[in-house]
C-alpha cells in the first residue's frame, strides 16, 4: 500500500487514501441508525484494515462524540499489533465557550478518553474561528500538547492560505511544524488551486487532506433527481434537476475514462486527487462495500491526457 508522510515533523506515514467518519454516529445529517448503524460501520472499519486503509479521520463534533467512541471500541477489539498500525486524526472545534488554554487540554483529554488512546496521531483545529480565544493562545496550547506527547502532529482545517501560513509561523516559533490543512477538494470543488491554499501548502511542506473528495456522492454518478439521497442532502440544490444537469458533462467524462481502465466514476475521481502532489483524499464510508470500492482508486494511474481532460471539464469549479 502506497504511503504518504504527513507534513511537518510528525514522521507519520498514512495510506494514500484515508476514511472519513463523519457519518459514523451522526443521526442528523447522515441519518445514522436508520438505514445503517454500528454493525455497518464496524464492517467498514474492518474492511479498511483489510484493504490497508487504516487512517481514520473523525472529530469531537461528529455524532457529538459518537464517531470517536465507535472508533475507540473498534480499536480495542482488534489485536494490539493491528491497532498499532492504525492512524487516527480528530479535530477540536473552537466555540465561544472555550476561551482559556485549559479548554484545549480538556478537549484533548475528552477525545483521548472516547478514543481509548494515550495519544492522537493528528489533532486538527476544525475551523479558523477565534472568538474569545486568540489563535496565539490556541496554537500555544496545541504546541504544549504536542511536546507532552498527547498529540503526535498538529493540523488545521478550512484555513485560508494566509491563516495557514500564520498558524505555521506560530507553531514554528514553538519548535513545531504544521502537518496538514484539511479542506474541501474534488473535481467539483477546486478553489484551493486558485486561492493560494494548494501552492502555500506545497511551499511549506504541509499535506492536504481532501474532504468530500466525491462531493458528498455527486461524483459517483448514481443520483438522479427522482432518486435523491436521504438525510439533509436531499435539500441540497446540487442534487436537484439543475444541479445534476450542470455536472453531467463531468460525470460523462468520468464514465468514459473509467471504461478505459475498468473503473467506476468515483474511482476515477479519487485517482485524479491521488495523483496530485501530497494530497490525501478521505472519502466517507458507511459500509464495507464502500471501503472496498474506494480502495479501487489505488494501484493504477490515468494517462496525462485523461488527467488534462478532467482538469478542463471541471474548470468551472475552480472559482
């Protein structure tokens, strides 16, 4: 399995594709507990290990902690040797009630307890909010956690190029390097190529974790206006007639390219990201079949003209 080293001074290697676990335990957006539940996501976890995709991205806010609790239980049920190979990323949400450095310490402790771990491989700031806690105080608290060994690397999420550079500089002054910036990135969300985020990450040696790499399922090509997704996505206009019509040229090209390589549109869309330098897509997976399907994006490469064709047809999503 191809490995990619996270940025900074983490020394942490992760698979070229990770697993996003927002849907694990989330009853509001993803309707966990209705069409799928713990048995399904446990099978997704097991399949991820089997496929060599043992890198799970979660957050304290996913399912109000349930995603972390599920992962913690799953980790405890496998052998210590297997668990040692798994990499876990989670996220801290800066909210107004958290205004002291000790709030960060408490949040790390709570995530460690839910995950049943002594340390977290990658700890990220979920949003670039400041509220009553300045970025300097937040970064200082994270650097202390890193030096204590409770977190092994530090990342940010949804940070602009300027915010990412500032966070990197703040950490550097404390002897720590920023490892990742987790941002939305897909054929239907290419803004980071134009707003400086991708270039700045390359300059600073920061990895990009690409969330929603399949645009919440749009790039699978399976949705029709008469058959919208369940949960909150059914209210998203992108899944309506006009939205699906707009992306149809992209889906057609994904299908055409997929036929050449015996791959699905989703696998082609993920492979497009994998071939970007230092970009790690983290598609969600609610069951074992989805994990196996995601793994099919690895082990092959598109030719340059196919990549260029996808770049051209998805140009409207650069803005």
